[in-house]
C-alpha cells in the first residue's frame, strides 16, 4: 500500500490497486472500522468523495472510494460489453474481498447510485446497507430503456440517447476536456445552473451538441486546481469507458429480468440536491420508496444544492451519512 500519490489526496488516506475479475480497481482508503464503499458517477472519479473520506474515517469507519472501471487509474476494458451492470457488481464484491472484509455498506452517487443499488440487490450477502445520492432506486420495469429515451424530448434528443452511438459524444468531449467538464459541472450546480427558461442542458438541439447550452461560469465548490485534477485523469483515459455504462442499459434490462420490480430490503438512505433535475424526472421512483425501499431509514433533499450534492454541500452530506451509519450499528 502506497502513501498519498498526489497533492489532492486527503491527509492520512492511501492509494491502492486491487485485482478484480475484469482487471484492477484503483481505490483510496482512510480510517479503520466497518467498511463503507463509495462509488462515483459520471463524469467523476474517486476524487468526488474527497470530503467524505476524512469525515467517515473520523467517525470510525473504513472509508474506501474507488475509481469505477473505465475511469481514472482503474482498468479500462476495450469491449463495450465489459460495462454491463453485472461487471460493476463483481468489481465491488472483489474490492470488498481484496480488503479482507466479508461485508460492506455501499454508497453511490449518480450512476454510482444505480451501481450501488444493483450491488445491494444482486449481492445482499455482501452489501448490508445502501446509500443512494442524487438518483433514486427504480427497479427494472416493463419498458426497454432505449424505447423510453426515444419518447423523451420531442424535437430534441435526451442526453442518454445522445450518448448511445460510439464515438459521437467523445468527439464533443475529448478535443477540449477542460472546457467540457467545467461546463457540465457548472450547468448542474445550484449556484451556476442556467435559468429554467434557457432550454434544458439535458437535451441536445437538432444538429447540435450537449455542450451548446452549458454555462461558462465556475461553480463555487470547484477550484481551478480541483478541476485540473479531474481534467488530467480524463485527458489520459478519454470518455469511452465512462460512456459505455450508458451503452449497456438495454443489456442491463435483459440481464435483470429475474429481478423485475424487485425491492431492496436492506437499510437504506436517500439524499439529493433540492435543485437536482433527477428528482423531478424520477419523482415516481421516490414516491414508490415504501414499496421499493422498505428498509429506508431516511430521505433528504439538501436545500440549495444541485446534482453534485456531496461536493456542493459536503458538511451536510457528511452529517447525514454518519447519522445514518450510526443507526446501522445501534
């Protein structure tokens, strides 16, 4: 186990590479105690949890933030099918085992929320509780995802559909990674998101690009140096591995047929930014929590926060996480 590998690593945290069936996973860990596995979303990194690692460690937990496959210093498989949801679940189980543990609490944000939920659903023997940030749990349903995306947006194209064609989104993102990441982060942040009447940043105008509606401001939670770190990682890896998660949604729908409508019964937590568009699109999923998350301990909307809730309001999210975690040991 190496010492901190870059100046952005929280003091006392350590980097590590562990073997998994599909390659290797890079992680950063801090603290001792019950294992809490932190899973990021798109387009993020382990670094998205930089504020949570020391807080969870101080609260008596072994906090571990991973680079999800396709990101950062983890393996980036070439084959698109290597990014099916089952592969991410296998990675998470392998990380727990590599750390010498039998079980863990798993917490995810954005795509990481879905990965965390499916990890808890498919491997309840390993993941004893699940925290979901930004994206609520929605069980596999009767509509194929690609069919659902095609019905959204009218004359414009929903961003998830835009991401489906290999190379199309990459050709927008990779020529200027810094500008694209900065615009995407800012456009989904509470203090810089565009006015509601300016056209949704989640939809692509006919013949346009997703970034056409990005704002140019920098959100208050992201410094130049922090952005530099993220840019450096994506300039090295590109975005194809990250986007391949979106490109397997129909395959996931087929793979999860056995779990159609299945609830997650472990103790759970939901936290989202009050201004996160996801809670509007997925309002019905939140309303269904009594059925789909019967073990829900608490659900919270963080006032004044956009999509990047654990980075926009780290102190509040840290408080909610540690309070919830203590209920698991009560």
